[in-house]
């Protein structure tokens, strides 16, 4: 069969039009996409869409190392002084009674399980600061890799306790919301107690003295044994959000972030929240980070503030960040069991949770976060 020039022209035109919507490669660089990489010797998985870039360290606790809001180029996560370091390039010169979490702390967002707080001995298992899973390598599987949705499952089995933790993270369309679904299963043959929490630390350049915190009405509590020496706040107090009692008896609005000149290190526990959400807004930039979590499970909200007042190891009066940490109980596992606050799973039993982490802009105050993670405000 012969084609004249006109026939060939129309054939090529139709072919080009029919191919115009088809990609010629498979490593997608638009829409929702997943990138696997190595960061400082750690396997990392990046989930990305038009609004967010979220980098998860599979080899270190499934930590969220980066939570970047792309339209404003703002990473909400804090970074520690030492940062993310290859484990094979660092050997501690001595063991530490609380464990090695602080030696390897890079900032970001940690999963705390099965212990929240300092070292705890319970049911024969000695668990270091903030639990087992934050220093363990996790396996991961890409469940969905489509232009309109991506989903990655991370999972790990604990060493000193008989738990399996499965965590699925996903992004949809151009939503600035990371969805996290978790399931914890007791694979042992007896009842096992645990506590559980999340530790998203927010830092500069997002955090500064123009930031405000919005959350439901609640009580503020401090404890003598958990109050740092450089705290601005009176120990052993109960007050009403957002006003805490200072050491000199005056009140401090702790919904307002202090500047680094405060040289303070505060630790408070927020209780009795009617709903499970909070939002941190930089009012000068009108951009913020919000978290929705299951209040019926995470009954305590720990509020950690380091305004360059963390003296000596590990902060060296140089750290400037905050963390609002949903937790099952007050510290630590052994004490939580005594107080009746710990959770318990029997053989084969599971517990599940769903969290939504969101970026937003255009607000100076947040009045709520919807059940699917979208903030609203003024």
C-alpha cells in the first residue's frame, strides 16, 4: 500500500494527537509520586504531590524526617544539631542509662512505642527512652502508585516485646493532608501492656515568636519530677488553657510561642481535651501545621518547649523547637500501668488508629480540623 504526502500528513497528525496524553516514561514526576532513596545510609521513602513532600526514614523508626509544604517551601519539622547520621559512622563511647535515642535524634516526627518517656522496666522488659520502634529498621511495601493517590505500608516487629506494628501513609490528589493508619497487634501468648504516642517536633524557620497554638479547651498540668530547671512555669500546678502559672506567680499564655531569647525549657501536659486536634500557625507568614488524632485513644497531649533553654546534653542551650505529642498516658510505661492508664492487648488482639497531618495557609487562627484532616479558621 502506498501513501501520498497528504495521507502521510493526516496519519502522523492523528498519531501525534492520540499520543499527546500518554507519558513516555514510568518514573512519574507529576501528580502523586513516590521516590525511594538513601539518606545518610538510611533507606528513605518520599511521598509527594502538588502540595506536600513527606520523607519517611524506613531504616530509622519510620520517622517523618521532612514534612514540606511546597507552595511556600516550608518544612515544618525540626532538625537537631547533629542531624541524621549514618549509624556505621558513630560508635557511642559509653552506654547511656536511658538508651541511645538522643544520640541518634535527628529531629522530625517519631513513633513512640511501647514506652513513652524515659526508660521503663515492666514485665521483665527494659525499654529505653520513647520505646523500641524509633531505632528499628522497618520494612515497607508500595501499595498504590497512581497519579491521583499513593500509599505505602511500613511495618516492624519489636524485639523486647511481642508486637507487630503496621503503619500505612497515603496522599490523595493535591490534598495537603498526609493520612496515617496504624494497627498494633500482640503476637505473644499472654496479655502485654504498653503506652503509645507520636512525637512531631516543629522547628525553625517555621517556628518563631509570631506562632500561635490553637486547640480545644483543656487543663494544663506540670509535675515536679518532669519540670526542667530552666522552666518558666511553676511545678505541680493545674491551670486552664492557655494560661499557665509562672514561677513568680504571674500568668503566661503558652499558646504563644516564645522567642529564643526566653532561654527556657518547659514541659506541660494537656488534659481533658474535648476533641483530638491542634494547629500551630505562623501568623506573620499565615502558614501552619495541623494534626487530627483519636482523642479517645491518645488522652494526653504532651507539650514540649525548648526555647534555647535546654542546658547541657543533649541540647547545649542551642535548640529552638516545640512538640505537641498525642500520647496514651503520662510517662512512663511502668508508672502508667500503676495508674491504670496503660493499654493492654491479649494474645492476637489489635488496636488501630488514624491520624491526619495537614499543611495550610491563609489563616491566622484555626477553629477546628475536620474528621478527614482539613483545618478551618479565620
